[in-house]
């Protein structure tokens, strides 16, 4: 809608931050966003959190890149470059678009032709649109000739998706957040929704106020705790022990749903046998949760008319993250708490489009709609559809790509809108990998920590400057609409992908996101019924939506037919194992990393947003007050935190929601990058790193 003054307009769009996917309106004047309002979207009903309400001015930051850049010949790459993002000219020079695109595209092509396709890799973005994700993976698969394409889903819910696909045949949530109003019991485990999914958490709190039983299970007592009926503050890293003991308690008391198990599942006997070793009494000293409490919450969960489970990175980011998720799914299946309103499984998606980017095939083992790359018939289908020979090997995952680059086997990388030089584990190693590349092309809004290592930097489009679709944690596809013009010479991401594709020999001429979406609909049955007009008109449609008259599918498995080959859900057993790096005398604290309310992931957007950065301007290490006192420290005192891989200097903050011996560090701050400390040990099944557990040592700084 346009106001009376032509320079004013209201643009209906969606929030660019978390997976809740709140619909909002940008109020624009003179090509600047003046303020935002929540709209009555299905996931937010007019609500917005602080990020959605105030987090928009990053796109007009003075640090915004507006010209293509090429690395200067006298600025060799270093492992620890000292670059001021406000002054890139110490290491880069401006280039014309033609020169920058030729350098990027032809260098990547030359690497492919000289060393072979497996010497290339691409990182797409969970913050880009569905259309950008689809086109990016198509470029890597048909232009680079490899399946080495991944994005940050590998770092967040890869383990959840792995377990869900093998056990129930989908990686998507089975029930939407709004179902908390229809549940009787809501379990939130390893997630901190008031910080990471704030508007979703407000509906959970409303449900608790309305008498639903809220069970929080987390090593940290978070801001959700005052709203909970039960707070199980268990010992970090003992998820499998706790979940297995809950299932053992349910077995003990004969509360399994026998009819559901008999008719709709397989593998229960093996699970039953496995659980014999996990009685609540036996697990109490391991988990720190009294056996009676375990029995009580298990009884509640099993016997309610509807129990839902939400989980986050606290479950998934472990070297046994897939086993954690398997145990959660087992719990829902053995009690038949799935396939009805107010039940089911909901891995809370972090980024605004991490669900959509995964659906669009931005992962190394599947084409769009999770169609496996190593299935010959599927490969042939996509070869025909895209008119290109395709790689028949599974691609490398995110951390594997960096390991191969470190070894010199990956030589060229195209990174669009992600910042692995901040988000990858064991950063020193990842940053060294970037130094080794013959060509690194980075497409982004700012000179991010990853762009410090680039040969070519392509200035791209911010969320508020482009049209596209985004899929939220509820599987809702929603339309983001442009509110602002592009600054300077910055260009649309979709155009830039096409420009690189042309230089790799692909003759692409998509006129815009709509044409890309129409192609996606042809190879993705889940969205086949969502025409562009319909999305534009309805604003939010939930997949699967197979035909244009289909209303969408908010709840999966109502007919109790799972999307596995035999239509049954498959129980799996999970062994309790420990993290790969436990505390010891030298490194006595456990480090947990994560987000905070005001800052988003690696901080490239929110730390350039005035209001958000003013609220949380600096990195702090949260510690239990008793640990601080014992070390002779006050909140705010400076400390150096070491792991076996690196160190960071920062101030402390008191948090009595932590266990003693446990510390928390957000990963948004480049000046104290949490991932310099984390370990790159991977879950063997999903290749997700163990961000939620490593051992650190803390020393007071000499200077206070
Ligand atoms: Fe944006 Fe998430 Fe906040 Fe909603 S809850 S306003 S989607 S950050």
C-alpha cells in the first residue's frame, strides 16, 4: 500500500530473523524503514520480538558494501587478518562488476577444469530465499559438477533431520507451534525459546497460563522456567540417559500405547530390551534428576490427551545429537503421542529459512524435496530435468569441506550469505582452510569475517531489498517483499548466482524469483499446489500442498501412515555416551555456546543494528555466581577463557541458572569469537559439531 505522500509506503513482509516467521509491515519513507508493526500472521498474531521490531537498520549501515571488491596483490591472505570492515581498502580494491564476476566465475571454472569438480564447494544461506537456495544448489550441482553444497543446517538440526528421516520419513515438524493451545502437556528440551524463538515462546507461556503442563528439560534454568510446572535441570550431555529413563519409567508402569505400536511401528521389542539398563533409579546419579521426578513427568507425558515435544540445539549439537533425537522420537512413538492435534515432534528451526533452504536441496546428500542424490533413478530424473550430467557421489558436509580445504583438496569456494569464519567450530582450523583456497568468492552485505579471506567480494541484496519466499519452522511458506532500493552498485543475489552460472557455462536467464519458484514446483511435490499468485494472495501456506485447491497440511500423519518405505514408524535404540572432551584438572569448566535475544548468529546483521547493539554491545561469559566468588571475581571482571584450541578475552556475567562448573558464551561477537574455543568433533551420523560441550579453563585477566 502506498501512502498519500509518494515517498511513503507500507510493505507487507516477513521477519528476516528466526524460524518463527512473524509476518510484519515495514513502514517506509524516503527509502528508509521508519518502523515495523506485527501483522496478524498465523505464527505471530501481531506479535513481534525485539529483533523483528527494531532489527531492520543494518541494511543501511555505513559498513554496507556497495561496490564489488577484489583482493589487492600486496595483501596476501593471513590466518589472522587485521581488517576494519569500515575500511576494506587496506586489503581490497574496488572493481567493476564485469571484472569481479569474471574473476570469480572464471577462476572457479578454471579450478574445476584443472583439478576436477570435487575441488569445488559452495555454501548457500539459510537467510536467503527459497529461490536463491534452489538456484545456488543447482549451480553447484550442474555448474561445479559436485554435490559439495551445504549450509548452516549442518550446524543446527542435521542430527534431528537424520533421526526423523530414518524413523518417520520426514525432517519437517509434525505439528505447528499453534498446537500448544490444543496440547495438554508441552515438553521443551534443549531449547531456550524466550531467547531464540521469542514469539513462539509467548504462545507457550500463554498455554501454560491456561493450564497446560509445561515441562522444561535443560541444563540451564532459562527465562522460561518461571512459567513451567517442572524444570528438570539435568546434567549437561546426559540427554540419552534421561530420555531412556523416561521411557523405562513408562514401560515399568505399563503406559505404552500398545495398539499404536502394534499397528503403526516396527522395532519396539529391541527398544524394550535396550531400556532395561536405564531405570530411573539407575539414571538418577547420572542425570541429576530424582527418579521420582522422572516417573512423574513421564506419567504426565504418556497419559495426557495430547503431548507435544519441542527441541533445539541443546539436543542436536552433540557428538551424539542423532541419538538424542532418536530417543525423543522413540518417546513420542511408544506413547502414540503423534499424528493428532496437540501432539507430535517439533525441532524448532533457528533461521528464517533454514527449513526452506534444506527443502530446496541446499544439502549434500539430497536434491530438492529430500530426493537422494545416490539413488540412480532420482539422479537420472534430475539429469533430465536440469539437462545436465550430475555427480553420483554424496557431497561433503560443511565441516568436512573445511577439512578437505585444509588438506588442499578443496581449492575453490563460493559462499553466499554465510559466515563460517565465525560460525564453524574450531575456528583457527577453519580460518586456515580459507587461507589455502585458490579462489574464495564471497557474496554478502558486509565485509564479514569470512570475506576477510576472499579473493572476490560481491555486494549483495539485503532481505528488505528483495522478493522471495521463506519457509518457517512450521513448514509455512511465506512471501518476503521488497521495501527498499538496493544501495550503490549492490545487486540482487539471484542475479549474481546467474552471473556466476553463466561464466561456468550455464545458459540461465531466469527473469526473477517467480520463474525460479515455478521450476521448483515442478520438481518438489510438497509445494506443487502453491502458485505464486496464491502465495501472494494468501501470504502463508503450509506444505505439503500437492494441488492448487489443497488447503495445506498443518498436522502430519493424521492417518498414522508414516513417510517411510513401509509406511511404519521405526523405533531406534540410543546408547548413552559422553561428549568427546570432558572437563579435567587443566580445563575444569564445561563451555556451552548459543545465542542471546538481541543478537543473531554471527552478529553480522544485529551488531550493525543500532538498538540491538546498544542493548547488548559486548561479549560476556556467563558463570555461576559461586564460581565467580570462588575465583575472587565480580560480574564484569575480565577473564581469559582457554580451550585446547584457542582463547578469548571478555568480561564475566553472573547467571545462577547455570550449574556450577558450566559457563555460557554467545557466538555473535567477533572480538571474542566463541568458536575459537569449540571442538570440531562430529556426530558420526549427521556430521554436526559438538557446539554444546567442550572443556575450558578460565583465568582472571591481569588488567581489570
Ligand atoms: Fe522475528 Fe523470530 Fe522475533 Fe518473530 S520471534 S519477530 S520471526 S526474530
